[in-house]
């Protein structure tokens, strides 16, 4: 149940100096940029991380590369096979299986800036908040920043707000092509 799950996470966080943060990397074989997303996780300045891969049909080549790189970096790795699952079902399972006090979702193709998790811990966890959301910057396929008009930005914020709730389920917001940063 949710209350037990939350209590266990709070207990784990209290016993550690730095909270464990689970990064849930979500990808399938259509996501050629899954390895770029992984590299942005491996480049984090914050080190108390766990990587949870939600495999919605990745190629064996991508899966092997992820396992190899996580092993080299000594990042704990969990794997969830989610082929055929809806994104909401897969995300909820990822959150349920995560060991971290905080869970940060990263769809394949999205990138973290190197200080993303460290900033999240400093601004959210260290202040006792249960969750937080950082600003996002749009990037194109070449990694160049894409400028959004005020109207487009307002639409994205409205869509995000529609999908964020205080319930114990996660909705799927269309974050493809965004660069989550603080």
C-alpha cells in the first residue's frame, strides 16, 4: 500500500546522509537516443544513484550497452520489462520498484544537465519537500536549444499541470525532446 511504501522510503532516507535517487530510464527500440540519455545519467555530479531501466522493447545491443556502462560506473541497476505496457502502467511499476527516496523519470531522448540530480537534492530533499519539478528546455535532434513562444510554453506548463496529481499514480505527459534542468 502507498502509506507503507512511503514510510519505507522515508526510513531509508533518514538512515542515509545523502538520499538515494532512482533514475527511471524509459526506452524502447525506436529510441535511438537511449544511450545519450544514459550518458547524461552517468555524467551526474551526484553519486548516490540507482538506475532503473524500463525496457519497452529495447534492442539487445542497447540493453547490453546499458548493463555494461552501469557495471563499469558501479551504479546499481534494476530492469523492468514493460513491452506492451501503457506508459502509465510502466511508470507506476518503476516507481513501485524503485529503492530511492526520490524518483526522477527520464524518457529516452531526454537529457539531464550534469548537476540536475545534485540540484534537485539541494533544492527539494534538503528542504524537506516530497517532490519537485525543474524547468525544461527544448532541444532539437542536433542538441540545439529550441526557443518556445510564450504561448507554447504556457501550453506545456498547462499539460504538465494536468498530469501532476497528489494521487499515487502517474500520468504520462508528452515530454519527448525536452531537456529537464533546474
